[in-house]
C-alpha cells in the first residue's frame, strides 16, 4: 500500500489542467459495448476505476488500446455476458454493463455490487427500470440474471427515497436504446455526466432528448455506429483543486474545465468569501481573502454535489465561525470528520448534519483514507495544516484522481507518494 507525505503551509499558485470526468468515462466505456463497430473515446482519465472497467469490458470481448487519455475500443464479438464478482466488488459502476449487455445480447449476468463505505448503495431502481422495458430479472447467488430479447418502450419513473438516481437513469437509458418504441424516463437525474452519456449515445446513432431535465425520452431500435467522442472534464476534480487554493490561501488557474457544471459550488465559494472568476473553460480562484462560515445542503444536480461535501468540510474546518453541512444523499459520508478531528478540527455529527466550528489552523497528523472523496479532503487538510501529514490507504484516492500529487506539486505543494 502507498501513502502521501505532505508538508503543509505552502500557498498554491499556478495553473492546473483538469482531466476527463470519471463518472462519464465509466458509463461511456460500458456503453461502447452497444455497437460492434470500432470507437475512439478521447479525454478518458487514467484512473484505477477506468482500469477496472477496461478489464471488465476486455473480459466481455472488447479489444482495446489506451494511450495518453485516448481509448480505441472495439467489441466486434461478445466473449461472455458476465460481469464477475471479483471485478464488480472492486468497482460498483461495473453494473453499467447490465444495460449494455441486455441491449446488445438480450441477456446478462452481473454480480450484485454490494454496498461500500459511504452507504448500502441499493440498485432497486436500476432493476425496476430494466424490468419495465421487458427484461426478466432474477437475483440468485449474489448475481443478477437478466434476459430481455425483445425489449419494448415504457414510461418509467425513477424517483428513489433520496431523489433521483444517476446510475439508474444511465443504465435504463443505455438499455432503452435497444427497446422497440419510445421510452420516457421521469424523475431522471440531470447531472452533466448523464447528459454526456446521452450525447455519446446520440453520437452513436441513438435518438435521445430531454437529457439535463427530469424527463428523458429515448426512441429505441436505431442501429448504432462508430466514430470518435470526447468526454467532458471532471467537475469534482475541478472543485477539489478550487478548495485546495481556498484552503492554502493561494491563487490558481484551473484550465480545461466547465464552470457551469459547478454553479452551486461556485455560489458557495463566493458566499464563503473565496474570489472565483469563470472565463470560458477556465476558473481563476483567489483564496487569499477573509472567509466566513456558511451552511451547505447537499442535493441532486443542480444542487450542491455530495461528491464535494468532504472537501468543503475540510475547508470549513478552518473558516472562522460555525458552519453546517447536511448530507442528504448517502447514509455514511462523514467518515473524513473523525480524521479531520485528529488534525484539530472541531466537528460534531448530528445524524445527517455535521456542525463545524472553524479553528485557526489544523495540525499535521497520521490520518487514514476511507473512501474516494474523504481521502481527497484529508490531502487538502494536510496542504493547509501546520507540519507534516501522512495520508494512508491512498488507493481510495487513486480510484478517482489522475496524477493528483503530480498536479499538486506543479502548483507548489510539498507532497510525495511513498510505499507504506
Ligand atoms: C453516482 O453514483 C456517482 N458515481 C457518485 O460518485 C455520486 O456521488 C452519485 O452518483 C450521486 O451524484 C458514479 O457515477 C460512478 P445514485 P450512483 O444512484 O449512481 C439511492 C464519486 O465520489 N439509490 O444517484 O450510485 C442511493 O443509495 C461517486 O465519484 C437507490 O435507492 O448514485 C443514493 O442514496 C460516489 N436505489 C441515492 O439514491 C437505486 O437503485 C443516489 O444514488 C439507486 C440509488
């Protein structure tokens, strides 16, 4: 296992270039199984989760070459229709092959993903949507066995107990491209990654409209073709670097991003007193000013993203005053709090709400990463803390950030990767 060793207190300055969006890359790689033609996917980030997804589609039958964020992929023939447990348990988003295989081959056998550190992560809405399209689904021995040779359009509402579902919206949208007739998904997720997947499917020849709203319409049965598609930049990576500038009182330029994908996060930065300016595909962050406490209410897009919650908890732990964060999407996404408290943060958790009393400065410590965004939050805290911070189990972070410490070092951070 590896760790990051960080010397805190250095203001970040300079320019960082954002990589492609993890949460677009994963469903789009799975969606490439829909066509038997060769495809080129551009701006694919080099991340552990992408490596796992590529391993999965290769097992299923894809031939691929992945160099410098450019993926050439061709699934002329399917070798198998199974997504095995030992891959799915490493990366839940493997379930995206469920919709693609049902559409392509009329059947699939996908291991149930199980929960993860941040919550039980059920997939009942995925199954509800696929059944509505005519798929026969049985759960047996920890696997989803699906058969659906003649899918038909349907009206499907995907409202879940926590609002919309990104994964279910995407999985059903992928499968519906092969359904005869029209499918209407209501209570659809509106995240930019959902739009990106819909645009990719349309680029292949599908006929999808309404993406970005709560009602998406898919006219199925089109033959899907070939070409080269570039995925969107990663809005959560963008937000993470902006928090790094805010916490170290630095001034950085974030290039190759999409500011409008972060409107609710930009609003929060401005409320806190972080100067942030959007120029086309660039954000300029000046974290040197005085900061004020605020209250954050996590919500589905276009609300404040749950994937930015941990990073803002780190930021608010050094902002004067009392701030609160209400996490409404996942049941157990405050695990960074106890590690931040070991660095001197004053945080109390009351159910789904964290109350943060800002302190003057955090102090470096040995801390343990628990999940992807919590590990990013601990690195950010280390950058701002006095003294040395060691973040352990950074395999969590390598799942979702491309060359994280390399990009931070380019901005002046004193951070290095070491073997445990
Ligand atoms: C996607 O997860 C992202 N992952 C998550 O990012 C992100 O936090 C989440 O969307 C919310 O924006 C990927 O895109 C790979 P959901 P997903 O289905 O699709 C409940 C990161 O850090 N639900 O929108 O799994 C669920 O339990 C990761 O990059 C059901 O009840 O999220 C949750 O409470 C973490 N039944 C809520 O809905 C279902 O069938 C939202 O989940 C599906 C979900």
